[in-house]
C-alpha cells in the first residue's frame, strides 16, 4: 500500500512571494473538517478591483459557483472567502443560504456590497456547510490580514494536495512594473469529496473588467482546460482573477493594446504554470505526461485528441509501467471521435517517432524510448497529418497510489 | 502484486452447447503469438446464410474491420476466420493485403467468393500479421471442422480473457424450434495490444439480411454499447451475427413479425448476456457495477449519463474500496454533459435512496449500503427527474489488478 500522505515526487517549491499592491490576505482555523490546520482563507482587495472568472461546466455545480457567476456579471470585487473541508455542493436551499450569509458577514466587515464578495468551497459533497463556524471566524481573520499572508493562504485552500501551489511574476505595462501572483489547489482534476481545482490570480495592474475576462477566458484554454489527472470534472472548479489597479499603470481596456503584450504573456504563463503544478500533484502520480498534438483539423480538435490520450487508462498505465506501448496511443486517438486518418497518423515518444503515416518506422528501435520512459517527465508526439491544428496537454500516469487514495479515502 | 493470470471472481461457466444447424467450426494452433494453445478459429456456414454486424466507431480501425464492412454490404456469409495474438491494426498496406490473402485462401477451400469470408483479428497493434502461418494452418483446420467445436472456438479467440464466454438459447419461431448460440471475447472494453471485444452469434433460423441487421443494430444498444470496463474503445471491436436458415422456419423478413417476438427477445438476451460476461472478465475487477438511470430526457441521454458514471475513475475506485461515496456519482452525472438538474436529481446504492431532489435524505443511514457494497454485484440508482428516458449500464470497479495487468503487460 502506497503512503498516501507522501509528497508528490514532482512537487514544486513556493516562489519568493511579492506583496501585490491592493491585496491583503491571510488564513485561520475554522475547524470545518480539518481540526489541525487553517481551513479558511480570506483576501481583501482595494476599491476599484476588477474581477474575471471561469467556472466548472458541471451540470451539478456547487452553490458557490452559482454565487460567483451572479456576482461576476457586476464586475467588481472587494473580497474572496474560501474554505476547505466542505464543498457546499448538493446541499439544496441550505447551500444557497450558506453563500448569502457568508457573503453578507464579510461585506459588513469590509463595508461593501455582498455582491463584491466572492466565495469558493472545496471538500466533501452533500454535507451542509457549517456556516456559523465561518462567520464566527471571519472577524478575527479579517483583522489579521496582511500583504504577506500568501503562504498561509496557499496552504489553507489545500485538501488532498501534497504541496501548496503558487506562481509569482513581475512585468512592465508601459513604464509601470506590475506584479502577477496566483495560488491554486487541486490534486486530481477533481476528487469531488475532498479535492477540487481552484485558482486565484491577483495583479496590481489596472485592467478593465472586460479586458480581464477576455484574458482569463483565452488563457484558460491553454492552461486549466489543457490538463487532466483522471478525467473527472469537479462540481466546484473555479478560476478567478483580481486586478486591483494599485500599480496605477494606464488602464488597459483592450487586450490587444501593444503595451499589454508582455503582461498578457506573463499572465498566460502564470495560469499555465499553476495548471501544470496541479498535474504535478496528481493523485498517486509517478510521472508527468506532456502530449503535443499537431496536424489536427483545428486547435479545438487537437486538444480533444490530446485529452483523449491523456485520459486513457491504458495509456496512463502503460506510462506508469514504463512500457513503450504506442498502439494504445493510436487506440486513444481513434476513440476520440475527432477527425483522424489512420494512414496519415504519426506517433512518437520522447521526441523519437515510432510510426509515421500509419505504419511502424523501418528499423524502429525501442532502446532510446525505454530510456526516456524511465524519467519523471514523459512526452508524447502525435501528428495527424490533416491540417494546422495544434495543442499541448498535460496529464499524469495511473498508479497503485491513485487506487489507494481514492479507494480508501473517505472512510 | 495481483496474480494477473488468476480467473475472474465473477467467471461464468460455459453452457451446454447445442449444435447449430448449418454451422461447423473448430480451432487450431497457428502459433501467431501464443505458442501453447489454439489461436486460429474457423466457422463455416451453409449456403444461404445471412449476416449482419456492427463495428468499432474508432477512427483508426483495423484492416479486418474495413474488410468486414465491405463484405457486409453484400449480405451473405460462408465463413468466419478469427486469429488471436495479432490485431492487424496500424499495419498499412500490408494489413489490407493480409485480409485479402486470408479470405482468398479460405474461399478456395470452401468454393465460395472471398467476399463471403468474414475476418477478425485480436492482439498486438502495429505488428505485421504473419499471414502465411494462417494460410498454412487453414486446410487442416477446415478439414477438421465439426458441429461440436464450440468450446474450442470460444477458447481460441481469447487473449487476456480469464474465462471463455458463450451463451446458448432455444426458442420457437412459429412452430419451428431454432437455436441461438454465441461466443465472445473481451476483458476490458479493450486493451488494444492484446484484447478486443469480439462477439459472434449464430442461429439456424431463416432471417433476411435486413431484418437480421435491424435486430443486431437495436440489440447492440442495450448490450455491447451499454458496457464498459475502462472507457477505452478498441480499434477492432466487432459483433457479427450469422443466420444459416437450416432450421427451415418461415423466413423472417420483418423484425416486427409477431411470430418473431420470442426470437427477438432471446436474441437480445443472448447479446446482453455475452456483453455482461465481458464485464465480468473486466481486467482486475473485483465487483460488477450495474447502473440504472431513469428520468432522463431520453434513453440516449440516460445511457450517456450511465456510462459517465461507469467510466468515472473516482466512482470505480470508491466501489472497489467499498466506500458509499455518493458525491462522486453526483459529480459524474454533472460532468456527462447531458441534461441534468441538481435540484431534481436522486441517487441511490443497492436499492436504497441516499439523496432525493438535490439533497441528502433526512435520517440517511449508511449501514445497509455498506453491507451491499461488500458484495460482488453493486447496483447504483440514478433518477434525473426530467423525463422518461431510462438505461441500464454495466461496468466494473478499478483495482490494483487493473494497474498491474496494464502497467506491466506487454513487456
């Protein structure tokens, strides 16, 4: 039996945190489920903070998802309150009430509208959120917030995560240096009773709501929508971005503004780095799998093919067993439902092509691929030979550790 | 480490085989890959045998799939030749040639057209099929065929299967007693380097090609298209039905013919029983999972929801761990992409409702569900509360055995 509390072999260190102007944050122990560590996180933003977000596509979303979607249409944020240990999902009317009450309490402390308080919950499904534990803890938590609370915040939102996840960047908009700093949690694309993918990215840049939303929506495609641990989509997935404007750059209203190009790239990199950290903490993983798809009819199709390969239990177990079983990659491409032609399909591992245009290469040697498969970072190359659609997907292998964690977890 | 050669705990015994009038069959050892057992199976049918089939939807199908699809449009069958150990998939022009040569050799022995010879291959992907081993073995195999070769045939098509799979039925059409007898292999919906889902059903009933095709196509929805082991779809899946007509009943041309009702039911039952046997041999399984979905907007939607639950690694590991983790069922319903409403959704296990209309039941007790989960046959109930769409899906749990078999198999 694997030690299910051991840290991922691909764990990433925390960055050197930089205070983000206009953001104060911290964590405290509300004892919602975990009795031995902080489980309640709060961020407070200066007036004028714009917000953008994307949410789970689940048809059974949690109450905080409903709450945030409604608030997001107004475009302003003053606070974020996140608890771990209870997802507030499938809790009926009580779930909606819990969000209203929590937001109202936070709003009173800050003197803002409830609709400016964003909420997220991650943990067990189907149990009523003990709202009073949260509202009791909020006043002291609020009065303890500082600009330095980043590590505490990153740790408080963890559930089955084996390491806290954060990315920090500085970049110029025009002549103004601005900071982008984000935290995330997730250790499986989801394990809906205790884990969920959450990411919160802040910046002190001045960016209009619409421009920020455009940036988040486009960046999510090549970051959080391009990773998978186990193909299971949470009821609570959420990415929120907050721009306080405290850096006082010339306000960005158009994402295509040339002075915004460096920021755009840094923001997208931040999203992608956080996303890959979640995969690197994939439940039970021993290897990160990076899949490059080219030659698809378009990038959407290429991404779906990459995800079909990344989600295939047979590909995942082959990689875990360090078996150069490329036929399973062909199988997964074929089952994706996307346009593919057996006779123009090429497949490689570790940068070495194995089969081109529907047949194994003459003189194919397995030794260099075997060597590559012994490493922690396995790459797969797929060329469909149909068009210019390309995508990169990150996944992980399927191991005994995954079965241990998820077969024995809740009880 | 699990013993990967042990027989499934849910293995089914072979039935008492009945000779099917108009069918002779047998098996021999062509030593394509397995050196220690028969790996080549042949059935020969009397003149006038009609044939119907359904095939994998993979975009990268094997050469025998292409061959059978082309032959099927002609509607007549005189022979079926199946090898195990090599799938003849992703083998380019050589793969197509192998099918032509094999069919031509069989046709010469039988004195029929090549297009009346159906072919299937199951085994490793990407290796050239050693056609000559097959054509060398065919003459002796052909001369050894008998009406009693059913068990040999069922065993010769196995790959990672741990038990041979067959179903036998007798039923009347009008006053004529007819026999339906089928064999299948599969031990995962697929493990494309060695396993594939194949099923061959024969009957001595006289049924027109179109009626037989209609029957196969409709029965496949509630049988082979309603099972899953690991969500991976083979490049070689194939269900073929052969009706020799030797029972000399009044020929059935319309599946809605009232005298055909009993046969229809028996045929559909045969398909379903064979399909469930494949799940019962699911790689590494410890439990069969039967999912009843009701209240969907239509039966197609209900089936997709049932498959999303059956394919969820988190549901499968929870069942393997005997954990009544019903939140994961909610999650899987939500991610299916099908119409679902959190507030009308009900979920149960083992016939006990746990949550109704979006909330856990007052006074919910876990003890009877725990008891049910200790068994080999776990049932899940899902009511969507939206319409009359219903479906039943069969899957299995995800265990260490699956990781062992597929992580260490090819090498």
